[in-house]
């Protein structure tokens, strides 16, 4: 495979699309046709912490409120979570449904299989993908990418 003109973001999205697509096909293979890979962080957080406000769920998952809200809305439509009003009228509390609890043995088996497959993939790589992603996140926390872009010669020419 040759290296094309794609940027870093394009390549990362492509890898994520491949991984998520294959996980979704495996989920369908085991009878979880309407369960999406993006639901797993929500299920894991709710299992670990119990019912949560969407804001707290987003923080737990390390995603934006908007991303968490969109995923929760999809899960609610599919019957995997319920939404109840919180103490604040704007707040919505997310809980797992009985449907999801009934599917937990299958969901947890998929998590185990996916973890094993991830470890096998990482064994083929010259370095740990998880460690690399952790290092990228830490570097971006130290200095956001926007700031890094602004420091480039090309960006200075735009001002």
C-alpha cells in the first residue's frame, strides 16, 4: 500500500470506520443487529456508575455533550436506554432498559472478543496503538492542535 495524500484526520477516520464496520458486522453475526459499536461506552458507563445525566455520561466517555446526546437518542429509539427528567428541567437521566440488561451476556461476550482481537492486532504492530493514542491525547491536552496550527509558518502568512 502506498501512502496517499490523505491527512492524519482522514487516515484516523478511515481506520475507525474499518474497525467500527467490522465490529458492527460481528454484532449482526451474533444477533445484535440493532446494537452499534458506539453504544458500548454508554452501556459500560451506565453499568459502572448507574443512571447518569447526559452531561455526566459525556464526561465519563470523554466525548462532547452533543456526541453523547446523539448516541443516547439513537439508543433510546432502539430501546436500549430510557430518558427521564432530572432535578433540573433541562437535565435528562439515562438508564439501561431491561432489553439491554437481557442482552448483556451477548454484549459482554462481544466486548471480550473485541478486546482479544485488539490485542492480536496490536501484537502485529511495531508499537501499541493504545499507547500511541494515549500519547496523542496527552500531547493535545498539553497543547491543543489549534494552537499548534497557529504556530506554523503557513498560518502566520494567513494573518
